[in-house]
């Protein structure tokens, strides 16, 4: 028995999972010269495009991916959720995730899990081997546990996220320099703890990919000869190189998985959903000075939260509900039809489909589920604020947006074929690769490991 075996204290199969937030599989498949390492995994193992969830938003996607269940079970529907029986809203954090994470199942099986930079995990759990929270965390000082781990990260200049505000500048060079610094620091931290080799599950996420996609994906997609497109591909060459180096550090008992939480596509129009509801006579406010959900009038029939979630202002559910309970189905059907018929400036339909809450969500925490969720067509990014907008359609500094389709999944094992898969399949697949027992009905997905 070698030193690493003594450190681990377990000879069972292991998994090293690396999240590449928002990376579409087509980006990898169409650019094998940029992604030689991921292409090699696809050739020797399995890989493909998978579906995300409804809605395809990181704050909802990562809880779903790491639990294997839908938002009706996790209790997290997006970046902003609302309280039951109230117009108060909040930003969901780790303790708002009500379902069991896969690393908790690993720890309950007397195995060790190191969890790094996963969105919606703040504050860090104290019942895992080590954790540094990701997106939405205030900083490493409060986001890492135990203390020794936090000190190691701070000494090495670990960064939780890129400065996304730099992406708003027309010149993207400063933003990309910051993206590279963030990526470099993330890789150095992953490298250190991968090599420490005292874990059974290593679960780390590269969030910077999502940030870069938001500000440069449209350049890559529609202006391939531009300087921005060149910066975009140079960044991804480094992402692939780092993943290749991490892969080389793994032993034969460890399966590497790489996945994104949603796809990405070019953004052409931002769609201000509450402005549209106002224009169509569905949303009213008590005053002209409004900036939050609580400012809506009791005469309002509906409102929207990002991304593309629509709620009826229902009597008995909302504090000042204006839609009677006995008119719920009729009113929802009318709104659904209007959303399906909504078109953009060029006459293209905004919605790929409009999904009812019964079809999208189920579980113990579906009480705050939106009545309707719009999955938009590529190019339409659905926004929802309460300050008001003069126009329903406009553009901003971003030229890339999330997509439901075309998320990525690569598994360095041909015995786990990526076919007809979605985000919910990742959790049970990780557990099967590790030989960790679970009850299959607990998941909305299925394991991809051949039985």
C-alpha cells in the first residue's frame, strides 16, 4: 500500500468532477484543435450534448446537478426567489438547497469529499472534508472550511470569481486579463488538492467560463476574425490545457468527469418581461417610483422573476392577489397563449416553449414554483426587474446567453455512454462510478453507467 492509499484510507473507485460553467458542447466538438484534451476524453471515453433544466440559470442548475433532482425538490428556482405568502424576495444560498447533495451521500458512505467553488454553496458546509463556496460568496475568508484549508487558499491568492463589471467595457482586454488571473488561481488550487490525494470525490467548478461566454460568445459565433474571438479561443485553449494537466494527475482508480450546467448561444435581444406585462395590461404598480416586487398593485394580474418565470398575482397566495382562485386556470391559459405568441423586433417568436409548473416542477418545495416558465429561443435573453423600462426589447453589454440545450458532459470511461442524457443524470452517475449505494427513485435522472 502506497502513501496515497494511506492518505485516502480507502481503495474504492473515485471521481474527479470538473465543472465548466456554461460551456456548450458544440464549442468543444467544433474546435478539436482548441480542445485536444477534451477531444481525447471524448474519443476514449464518452461525451455529448445534454439538456439542462427549466430554467437554465446557474443558481437553479448547480443545485439540480449536485442533487439529481428538480427545483421542486431543491427549492431553488433562480437567482432571485420569493417567500411564500409574501412579496419579499431573496437570493438563494447553500442553506436554501433542501435536497441531499451528492457529496453528502459520499460522506455518509464514510468516503471523503473535497468541494471547491460550486455555486450556491455558501456558507461552506462543516460536515465535508473541505469546502470553499463559489458564486455568490463574499470572499475566501468566510467561504472556506476548515481554517487550515482557508489559510492555504489565501496564501495562494485564490479567487472566487472574476470581476464581471470589467466585461461591460467596450475594450475586453482588461476583463480577459482578470479572467486569466482567476482561471490560473483556480487551477493552482485544484492542482494542489488533486495531488494531495486524500479525497474520494473531488468536485470543483470553473465559473470563469460562464463569465467569458457572456461577454465574448457572440464575437466567437458571429465575428470569428475579430480580436475578441481570438481572445475567446486563447482563453479556452488554456482551460483545456489545465484540464489535461489535472487529468494526468489522476490514478487509474479515478474517473474524470467534465460537465457544464447549461449551454450557451449568441444574445441578440434582452427582453424585459415586466415591461411587456405592463404594456399588455397585466402588471400595475402602486406608485411611479417602483423598484421591487412589493411595489406591485393589487390590480396586477401577473409579474415575472428572472429568468422567464411568470407568476399570477393570485388571491390567497400573494398578499394582495388580484386574480381570483376560481379564475386561475383560465387566466394562466390566457397568459400562456400570449407568451407563445410574443414576437421580437424581427417577428421571430420569443418562446421556444412555455412550460406549466406541473410539467416542470414536482416535489416537497414546489410551493414557490412559477406558474409558467418560458424557455426562450436562441437570441432572446429574458430579464425581469421592477424599476421599469421604456422598451421591451433592447441590448446591453453582453452578447452571450444561457441555453437549455447543448450543455456538455464528458466522462473518461466508455462504460458510461452519454446518450439521451440531461443534467439530472450526473448525480447518480457519479455515485455509481464510486460504488456508493443509493435508492434510484430518489433521483429525477438515471445513472449512465452500464449495469
